[in-house]
C-alpha cells in the first residue's frame, strides 16, 4: 500500500440548498404596521454518512419576525454540503463535520435566507457570523449533561 492512500483527504463535492420555506401568515396587513419587528433566530447543524468517506453536513436556520404577537414572516432554510473525508482520525472526524463543514456551508445559507426575506418584500436581515467551534462545544456539553441526567435518574421497578 502506498503512502498516498493513507494521506488525509478532505474535499467539497457539492454545496446546495436542501430546503427553503417562507410563510407570511399576516400579509398583506402586516405591511401596514409601523413598528419594527422583533427577530428570533435559531440554528442547528447535523451530519450524515452517505457512503464510505462521503458525508452530508447541514446547517438549518429558522428566522421568525413578529410585530407584537403577529408573525410578519417565518423563513426556514437548510443548506447542505457533500464532503469527502477519508483517512481522517476518528477523533477529528466529528469536529470536522460539526465545525469545519458548517463554516463552509453557512455563508451560502446566510445569502439564501437574506435573499428570500428581501424577495418577500421585507427589509433585508443579515444573519450574524456563527462561531461553530463554540456552538460545537456547547452541544457536546449539553449532550454530556443529558447523558449524566439519564444515568443518574432513579429507576422505579414495579
């Protein structure tokens, strides 16, 4: 076996918009409101093995704009990428899929979400940058806390 076959490989195969939805439940009346909407943003990341050394990484963003209790719009977008990752040490693969790949995919999602909001007739909303390393660490901490809570919970036998 040659040394070439053992070299780590990481390549972008494709970046694509997997899902995009827009809802304007209170249009056209919402356009007559003078008050600026309150904006809520939620983010999630995921990854899935597609084949040997081939993975899909996704970033999902939901943006909800409300004026009072009325929803002006709700946009949900899911941007994905297919990545080749071979000969990557196992302890480095999960951070690569949870940090590196979202860093590549997210700028495309930001653009698509901003475009959808603008085309819907609303002022542009530009999503801020995300520190996916901190986001990843936060998810690991939350998962560990949930695992501890599950193992520490008393069990009742009837």
